[in-house]
C-alpha cells in the first residue's frame, strides 16, 4: 500500500524494464557494428571505394550517437531508480509518526496493528507469519521449516473467526521427521489485503485450503498434519 501519489514498487518495476530494454538495444547495436562501419568496396574502382567509405562513415556516426543514447538511458534509469527510493523513504518517514501511535494501541490491546503488513517468518525457523492489520495490510509469509522441524502455522485470524479447532496432541509412536518441515502459512488479514502462503523450504508455492490435510500436532501446520496422518495409516 502507498500513501503518496507515486507508487515506489511501480517505479522500481519500470526501472527494471527500462534497464532490460537498454541491454537489448546495446546488444543489437554491437551486432550491427561490424556490418555497418567497415563495408567492403563492391569493386576496385574509385566509385565503389567512395561509396563504401560513405556508408561506413554513416555507420560509425550511428554508433557514436548510439553510445550517447546509451549513456543517457543509463542516467535516466539511475535517476528513476533513485526517485523510487526517495519516494519510498519519504513515504516511510511520513507514515511512521502517524501510524505508530495508533498501531501501538491496537498491538497492546489486540496483538495486531490496525494498518500495516505482518512480518515474515524467518527462513529455516518455521516461525509463524505475522498477522496483517485489522483494516489494511497483508499477512506475513510463514518461515520455511528446518530439517526435523515443522513449519509454523500462520498468524491467528480475527477474534470473529473462532471456528478453527485446536490441534490434537502429538501422536504416540509417530516416526521422527527427517525431511525439511513445511513452511509456515501466511498471517490472516481482515477487510483488505492478501494472505501469502509458503509450502515447503524447497520452492515457495501457493497452498490451497482444499489440499490441506487434517490438523497436525500442536504448533504444526496443516501440511504437517497430513504427513502425520499418512504415517499412522
């Protein structure tokens, strides 16, 4: 979310696209240089030699102009990138004094902010993803699980969403986990925002509620519960 006119993430994406375009143009100019700057004369006569020299001079002039255009393009991309960073810094500086007092009240009384994104769980820890703001904000992505450690569950939903039942106790005699645990689920959101999920530590993929298994041992994700149920079958 952005509180200024310019969206820093859009500016950063535009700068990346422009840099890629500049690289493509530079590669095309380099490929054309050999065939446009050093033309062979069609014959041994003076006219053919003069024509080849004329076209070669035009090719060299084009390469000189192209080099100037590339330098201008690089400066423009740098300015655009710096501008996006300046907007992001200005946004953070302007929003922090306004939101901090409000969010501190909600954090102290409800455990989650009013506005803002939830923090991501640290990779390899299976930590839970932080909950997004009550009003606006995305839930934080759960941290990937380490070897022998199940990924943490996502952040709890709003108090109104109390239909989720508690996870059962650990199953007796269950085999030890020897593979990387399942990544934690992203924190819940309220009115606006999106939940982000992290399936496993191998590659982040979106997990759906339909594919989730039964609840696993306490503190485990639903995916870990599916694995535990399969082991005891």
